[in-house]
């Protein structure tokens, strides 16, 4: 029997499950220019799951520099494994793997891991493509497809995609946290998850403020399925992951992870234990619970971050769907929930805009990852990291990526 987790540790573990989005947005803003769309370019010869191998040595220049930074970061942060891939203009700069997946099992670049909120970036782009196809309007209210949702006549698809609906986040609900901590293998249904936010009053009137909630993407996934009549995994593959060539980015309806697997470990419950196959059904709805590789994530960062699949107009919406300037604490929404959205750092449509970077940074159940793209330099960074018993709290993949970014783009910090 696992010893009970101290209350403080449980609180921190639940907060980390936000995919570090709240941590990134809560930090002081930096004065960095907003990202700009990349100019048209020829397709890169290697991307996605193609040749997801270590870069052949001997390495020199920036490739060697990046790998040296990752080695030092792994040691400094006491990480079990670090997988990484960096590309410039879609071309591989370096791909590597450090440490172990399990004791005696070396980490390899082609290992699969849980990618969590990266699915939100894919769903956001899928929504924009459906809008371009005139199959739906971004400001359509959802009562037609989601009549079960409170105030459905006031909530739009845009509000679900940019986190301005006012719905509570079940991940930070103490009742949910207690159940998840006690039963990490539980298979959650969407209705079970939505019961938590539906049991609370809204933080604010829909569209008037900003707060992060996993419930928004749980509902957006359901709405898109009902709008199109297509299961979300198939819809996203048709509109996003297929066109980007992400053959190793897959949904699973079970806790299964395709081989080879990067194993995860965590102290979230007070005892350092393996968490690889803890059930991720709580992270989002069926069909959108994904695993990926570091090579696919670098390609995803580039494709989503450059707006490759959408029009310039939709790309502007991706960068700011109306969130900049929101996030004001009120008598009903504390500052820890309604976080300030500034031009320098805000939630876009399925992505986080941080300085000049577009990113997603999932972190839960011992897995930490980051995909980030800097349009100004056409620079993509993807990192996955796992913990030892002495690793600190927070998304360590983002810390590693931040050090790499500081070397390759010092004028555009990727703030952890």
C-alpha cells in the first residue's frame, strides 16, 4: 500500500498537471516582439517520424553545443532521461537521447511518451481549418451541439478554444485530485470529468475573462465530433497530423503506449514509483489522448507554429483569438485563476504565445515535454524529460529547452 501523500505534495502534483501552462503564463512578462508568420519555403527533406535516430557523430558547431547543454542540464536537474530534437527551417540540427528509460535500458530518440496538451494545439488548428472550410463559425454558440452544457447559448467555439468560457478546471478541483491520487489507473469518462466543473458556478460570464480549464477542450472535442460526424482522432489526422506527416503521434483509447516506450517515474503520491501506464483518460476526451516522439513533436512545433496548414488570417487568430488584455481578478475569480494575458505572454488558440515563441508544454504523471517554435528564426525545439527521485518540481523539459534556446536565440528567451 502506498503511504498517503502529504496534502502539500498533492496540491503541487495537481497544479503540475495543468501542463505548466499556468506556470508559464503567471511569470512576469518579458519585452519580446510578437511572433511573425514564416515566409513560404520548400518542404524539409526530413521531418516527423522519418529517421528519428541520433545525429551521427562526430558533432561540431551548434549541434555539439546543444547536446552539451542537454547533458549538463540533465545532470544539474537530476533527470532520468532527456530526449531532444532541434530543427532550423525544418532541417535537423541535432537529435539525441541521454540517460535511461529504465535501469539498464538506454533512452533512444524514437521512444514514445505521453504528449498531453500538444493535442490542444492540433485541435485548435483543426478548428481553424473547419472555419476556413465554412463548416462552422468560430463565434457560433454551442447549444446546438452541446445542449447539456450550462449557459451553452452564451458559450462559443472560440471561448472553448481560447479558455474564456468561465468554466472551472476539474484538474484543480480538490475532490477530483483526491480521487486521481488514490486511483491513478481509473478509466475516466467525459461525463464524470465534466461533473466537477458543472457542479460549480462559472468564474465569470462567458467571454469576459480568462482562466485555464481542461473542461474547455473536453467540450471542444465533443462539439467537433458532433459538428463533423467524425471521431476526433480521425478528424485531427485528416486535418492536421496527417498533412504534417506525424506518423508516430497517435491516440490511444487505453493506457497503452507504442513500443519503444520511454518509461516515466514520479513522486506525486509521496513515494517514487513508476507511472508509465497510469491511466491518462482524465487529461482530455477519448480520441485526443496522444503519445508521440521527439521527432514528431519538433515537426509539430514547426507546422503549428508557422501556420503551415492555415491562412494568414487564421494564423493571426491562432496568435491572439481575443485573449490579450483579459485575465483580471474579480470578486468571484481570484488572481491565481484569472491570470493576466499580455501581448508578451498569453494563451492563443490551442497554443501558448510566450515572447516570440509558440509552444505547448504538457507535464503530468512523471512525463514532461515541450514543443516550441520561434517563427523569427524558423527554429523548432522539442524536448521530453523524465524524473529521478530527486528531480525538482515543474516542467523540466521546458527548463532544458530554455537553456537550448538561450544558446541559439539569446535575444528571444524561452522563459521556463
